[in-house]
C-alpha cells in the first residue's frame, strides 16, 4: 500500500469543511460530494449521480458489472458535525495533521476516514468479484432528509444482497464489533415565552415571570435528578436485553471506572443507577439538553428579565420506541408540565427510528473472518448508543445490514480533536478488501431471494 499517497488523498477529503447543519457550508458539502464522485469514477463506476439536492446530494454509483456475482451496497456519509469549540482544537479542524500515528481532523473517524477505507479497499487489487452499489450521503448529521425522500421515490436504490455500513468503532482497541442495535433520535427545540418583551429586572423583578426560570423548571420536570425521564408513556415499549445478552456484555473489555476516568473524564457517572453503564448507554432511552438560548449571554452584565427562552434537546430511542410516538409524547408532556401562565411550544428538527439487526446471515461470519485474519480477532456483537437515521429503511429493504466500523472508542466524534489512528485505517482497508473478496464467494443460495 502506498501509504503516503493514501494519506495525501485522505487529507484532501478531510480539508473540505462539509458541515451539513450550517447553510454557510453548503458549497463545501457540494465539494465533498464531488470528491466522492471523482473517487467512484476512478474506481470505474458507472452511473455516478448526484441525487436529491444540489448542495447535499446523495452520491450514487454502480461498480463494474460482474455477472452472477452478489450485490453489495455500501453506505457512508461525507458530511460532518460543526467543529466548535474551535479554541479547544490543538490544530485547526480542517487542516488535517498527523501526529503520534493518528490523523487529527473533523470527520477523520466520523465518517470520511471510514468512507475512504471502504473505497480504497476496492482499489486494492485484484478487483473483488462483487457488484458494488454506493449511496454516500451528505446529510447524515442532520437527519438524512434528502436520502429518505430519495428512497421514498426510488426504493430500488437499496436493493442488494448485503449492505455494509462502516460508521462506528471497535468496542475497545483490538476488539472489532458488529452492532445489533442503533438508538434512534428525536431532536427538538422547546420554547417558553412569559411576556411580550424583556423587562427591567428592578422594575419588574419579584412579580414578573422569567422565561429562563420557567424553562429550567420545565426541563427539570421532564427529567429528574435521579436520571428518570418523566414523559408519560416514554418507557412503555422499552424492553430489557435478555439475560444472555447482559451476560455477554460482562465479558466485553469495558470497565465502568475506566470509562469514567479515561473517557468521560468527569467526577461521577449519572443516570439510572440500577442498570449497568452499558445498559444505560446501549439499551435505555435518554433525554439530553444540548444548549439553551435567550436572555442576556453577552459580555458584561445586563439586568433584564428574559421574555423567551429556548432549549435544544434530544432523546435517544431504543428498539420498539417509535419516533412519531415519542414526538407526540414530548409535545404532550411539555403542555402538561408548563404552568398556565407561560406559552410553551415544541418544534421538531429531525429524528430517526431505532434499528435492530439480526446478525445471523452468513455475511456477518465473513466480516468476522476478515477481521480475524487481519487483526487477530473476529467481531463481537455489541449495541451502539448513536444513531444512523437511514438504517431502519435499509434493513426493511430485506438485505442484511452489517453495522461495523474501524474507529476506536476514544476518537472524540463530534468533539474537539477528533482523530483516527492510522493503524486502524490501514487495517481497515485490509479488512474490507478481504471482506469484499469473501462476499464475492457467497453462494447464490444464501443470498436473500427477493433481492436477486
Ligand atoms: N457515526 C455516528 C453514529 C454512531 C456514533 C453510531 C457512535 C454508533 C456509535 C453518526 O454520524 C452520528 O453521529 N449520527 C447522529 C445522527 C443524528 C444527528 C440524526 C447522532 O447519532 O447524533
Ligand atoms: Mn457517522
Ligand atoms: Mn456523527
């Protein structure tokens, strides 16, 4: 492998600030799409198309036809999360830098570095006997609306024998994983208004309602100090993992104390204390406040009673919870918990249903084998706390969806100084190269019949 050339090429991709949630970066998202399209053409793909949007297109393509060979759908995303807070980065987020055997940049692990692996593994000769299909989207970090709309119009786009999604990490260094669930997501803004305009806190303080205070109380009612979410009906569909699954998690190299000290780096863990930390991260829903807007937050001091306040919040959902139902539950809870004298409203920004994947198709074995040959250990089944909105739609199309990844748990996704270990990158290319080869040997009998 020409590692120097590959690093140069990855650096080019990572330099593009394709932040999908910020309109100021629309042209950059487009540029990242162009980068992907050029790569696909270099791989000899035909029908390389931009679908669904000019600024955040889904990049679609088909590999060279290999008659009789299985079809493998490759999914990934070229968009990234905003890089702020910028002053916490050691190097600027879009000026990739290698240090200590790691490449530092926004998107290095999530997901550009992994898309890079998936594509470069194809270029590694000899060409695997597989019919490749690609869907690389540019709005994953903002709810995948473009891709959802596309699949509604053209569901045949996901027809395949196997789908491969590499947008996750190992469970621990040396421990590659295949994921059996993803959490869903419901992202919302809760706004509280208490008066027509802001008021002087001396003239009115003591008698006028304060929007921030009301919002804080409302949020406190939704989730208590014990970590319990008090939205009526919220936990109804939640099922505990089986005893066997919980027992299997105990054998994973995960230590609650290390997780607190090395990864969270806080003074204590919180949440529902009667469940293990892994169960809280993987099998229970959450309610998180991402930010609170309104009132006076500028430099210096201003004595004002804010008339309005907005919280950006999201809930992670677990299998059997439904996004649409949770939206209704949150809206009803806000109405119920807000006192009569405030106007409270909820605006939903985006979301995703949770996903549950059976990992019994032979293709999962092949992935395990590829990892075993390259890294010395096969994949272990695990669950993921994060979300990938399109996965339930991929899964319902019939082909087995393989959720895996080449990152490590300390890659700092969405946070300052995101990185990817180069060893993970080189191994990843080898793993997927071997996986493609093995998929090429899948007998037609084991392919799902409706997809042939
Ligand atoms: N790659 C992540 C999803 C992920 C992260 C899965 C860690 C498992 C473990 C993905 O890019 C992501 O961040 N998704 C968003 C989706 C949302 C914005 C709709 C997420 O989970 O916050
Ligand atoms: Mn991702
Ligand atoms: Mn992400």
